[in-house]
C-alpha cells in the first residue's frame, strides 16, 4: 500500500484475498482524504461501483465507516460522502523510554482524547515500568469506555530491540530488559491486540502516517538520543529484516580505532553523535560542567563557536553514517529525529559535506534530508500508527 492510496494488484489471488486487499485500499483512501463519495472511490481505485458498494456496506456494518453528509455531484444531484468513523473505536499508544512512560489515547481518526507522561526513578526496574504502564493503560481504557469507544488495540514503542519472530523485547540496554514477552502479557490482560516495536520503527511509521514522510514511500528515519537507531519505510511498509533488528545504524563503524561503544566494539556512530556524546564534547571544549543538549543547541543557534564546532563534528559523523544508508537502501528521504532535528540547520552543512564524500552521486541526487515534523512525539504517535496500520492492512499481511 502507498500513501497515494494505491495498492498494486494481486495476481492469481483468490476472491477472499482480493476482497480483503480491496477493502484495505478503500480504508487507506478514506484515511488520506477524509471524505469521499462512492463514485470518487471507484474512479481513484479502479474498482467497480458494485465492488465499492459491497465493501462499503461491510465497513458501515462494522462501524468503521459512516455516511457523513451529502454534496452535489457533477450532475447537480446529491452525493453521499463517506468517512472513517471516529466513534468506531479507540487506540492506545505508549512510549516506554529511559526514566519515563508516555501514553496517548485517540479515536479512530487519531484525534487525541487523553495523554499523560510519568517520570520514573533512576533505580526503577522493569517490573516498575510494567506496573506503571498497566496503571496508565487501565486509566485510558476507562476513559475510552466512558466515551463508548471500544478499544481497538494497544501500540507500544520501546527503546530497545524487538524480536519480530517471537514477539518479545529481546534487549533494551538502557532499561536493562531482556526477553520480556510484553505483547502476550498485555494481550491476555487487556483482551485486545498489542503491537510492540522499537522506538525508531514506531517513529518511522508515525512520520509516514502523520509527519514528514506522508508523501514519501521510501525513507529512513534516524532516531538520535542516548543511542542512535533507524526505522526504514520501504514501499510504504516497515522494513524489519529477518528478525526485526534492521536499522541499527548506531553501530556502523565510523572509526575502528575510536572509543569503545556500549555494544563492545570500537568507533560506532553512537560514540560520535549521541546525545550524551554531544554534551560531553561541549563540556570538554568549554570546561563548563552544567550544560544540557537543549542549551547547547540554543547556544549554537545564537552563534556560539564551541557549539558550532561540536555540531560540525557531529554532522560529519552523521553524514558518514547516512551515506552508508543511502548506498545500501537508496531512499527518497532521510528524516532526522527529534533530539537533533532541533539542530537541523546547525548540522545540515557538515552532513551535506560528508555525504559528498560517502554516498554515490546517482543515489544522492534526488534524496531529501529533512527534520521530523512529529518532534518529541514521534515514537508516541508511531505507537498509535501501529494500531491503525494493523486495522487498515489487516487483510494483506
């Protein structure tokens, strides 16, 4: 499926698969356009009006779609418009990060209903995170119930590696989690589908649905915070690799003789461009101890030469990593995530210079480098997108 609402035809598919495929195409078109007539859907999708009518009838019976108003068609006659039904259900999204949990409750149109962010103690263990998350989810479920919105699913973005084969959080180093079966645990507890992704993948899907990637079918989202990861969208779908670990750009070797990374190797990109690295580099150069990344960015925007030097160095390293990504995946775009997206104008010149040296010209020529539009909510919005994506694409997985 693509963000222009088109889905390539299925050759040799049986009627059931084809019908579900067409259903996904109609849902995606309604998601993108908001309000469409049956005639317009037929014209845009290439499906017959009888096929459109049968599928719309089913979707209306399931309350996923409703008729919202009438307008005049090109012959001056009334035309019923169709739209996704915001009252068809609710989605819950969580982001589980280092020392925090964020939760968002939306309707089927992704309109926010309730959100909250909880800060956890530095010594909180995985049980504390799970218990606090479950309290938040129970609250969201109650709010959805009060609004007569059935829960459609729970999406979770976690700062760690998610094994897509056995549906567990394989390893979250900064949270000290290993092999946590969150999907199965919460599916049994809340009696709805639960979808867990690492934060970079979720952020990429969030940008595709709601942000800078809405008009780009092939792009790479760079998640840059304590660690560095990436989410890859290929032909409008998340590319996860064999087991779900694709996109570990933070562990591309930039300097084989560099400092030791948390993964045990030397000179990884994370050792050159992560949040903590930037802050420490600025401290080393300025001899100033109490400083945050946000303050460094502000100083860089104000012309501070030390901040400019630090961001030049970081941009050079990022450009090397992005160059490898361009050469491997030939994306149409690279989206720079929130933490350093705020410093986009400070990083762009040195990234561009580095790309000239590390990426092939033909692959780089039409590629765009842009900042995230979802900002610090990228992973949280992505967790909502996980639920919507499953509902819309359910039939073609």
